[in-house]
């Protein structure tokens, strides 16, 4: 059943969580930041653009029970407001379904195929303070739609020992994205997930953070903040339970880290 909500005066700020690799923490960041924004009394919509539907499941929604998903919005003429659900933590959700796997081939045939999500979100943006778009990996039309629909992007990075690869990735994402994909991507934050113990360096995360800072300086992108995110088993437990960390273990180290990100987002919007 579709959720009920009231219109407000200002349009939502929209943020996409982007990285072309899988497993860097896009979905985890998206749903946990959403949980905190909701706890800080903001009205938040998560848009799950990934056919895998991890954000949908991570917010406690059983995908098998869905009446409609973004697929129906994109291809079956269903209004986006009619598929939005309210989840346990108070975060609203435009759910995904596996059918979205076919979206790529259908989208190619549509006119203005990169701004379809943007067009649909226009119809609901005045109901929310924040719209967070969880983007699938790869450089697909679903990913590009997510970026085009968003005012800003946040890039979650994992700090493996392949730090130079991280730099290359970042160059692709920040410096080349606009040119390569023909879309404007305003990066507001880099999140660096801690390496979970050991490695070639004594403190790989700190070392990579230093390299990232130098990269931003060299490429004249000083306004992008780098935030460290701890590696935590609590995240796994919260995801199993289907609630964001803000509603599961808010005082944990990882809980506080995501609260900091949510607060930075609010601050940057004032
Ligand atoms: N801070 C963290 N600590 C521990 N595990 C994490 C953390 N962030 C993400 N994970 C785990 O890493 C895996 C990939 O994260 P996910 O958010 O699904 O990445 P993506 O959306 O980029 O593919 C998931 O199993 C998730 O539980
Ligand atoms: Mg994901």
C-alpha cells in the first residue's frame, strides 16, 4: 500500500551513492545515512535503483510482497507516489525488483533515457527533505539516471591494499565522469571504509586517506570532504534485522560515524 505524506514548501536535496565497483558500501551508506536523517526529523526517501534490491531488503521490506516497484514506474505507467512505502525506521522507500535487470534494454529505446528518474522524482520531491538514490555498480543507464537525478554524489571507497587503484578509480569517478558520460556529477564527500585489520602498511586507511587528500588538492577539488567509516560487525547485524544502524545500535562507533555523515549533509544544506 502506498504511503501517505504531506507536501512541504522546499524541494528535496538529492544525493546519489556512486561507485562503479560492487561492494564498496554504496547501499550500506545510503540506508544508514537515511536512517539517521530520519531520526534527526528529516523526511527521507530512498530510491533503490539496483535490481538486486539490497536497499529494499536492508530497510526491512520483503521483496516478494511488493505490489509495485520502480520497474512499474519506468515501464508500466505507474506513478512513483503509488509505489512508495514507509519502512520501520520512518524512511520512505521507492523499492526495486529483479525486473529492473531488464531496464537497460528498455531504457535505451526511450527518448531522453538518462533523465527518466529525474522526471519521476520531480513529482514527489516536494514531499521530502532528502532523496537518497542507491545506484547499482557498473556504468549503466540506471547508474547514469541516478546521477542525473541527484544534486550531489557521495562516493564510498574501500581501503584495500590496492591504494593506487583507488586513486585511479577516483580519477575516473570525479575527473572523467562528466566528460565520459556527459553528465554533471557534483561530488560532496568521499567515505573511506577502514581496512579490517593487517595489510602491507601499518595503517593502510590513514595512508590512503593522506593520498586521497593529496589527490583532491592536486586536482583542485578542495571542497570534497573525506570521512573515515569504521569496519563493524554491527552493520551486518543491523542489515540482517532490516533496520538502519540509527535504529539498531545508534551509540556504536559505526552508528556515530554515519550520524556524522548525516549531520554533515544537513549542515551543507543550510
Ligand atoms: N562499515 C562496514 N563494516 C563492515 N561491513 C560493511 C561495512 N560497510 C559495508 N559492509 C558490508 O560490505 C558488503 C558490501 O556493502 P554494500 O553496501 O552492499 O556495497 P555496494 O552497495 O557498494 O555493493 C555488505 O555485505 C555489507 O554488509
Ligand atoms: Mg549496493
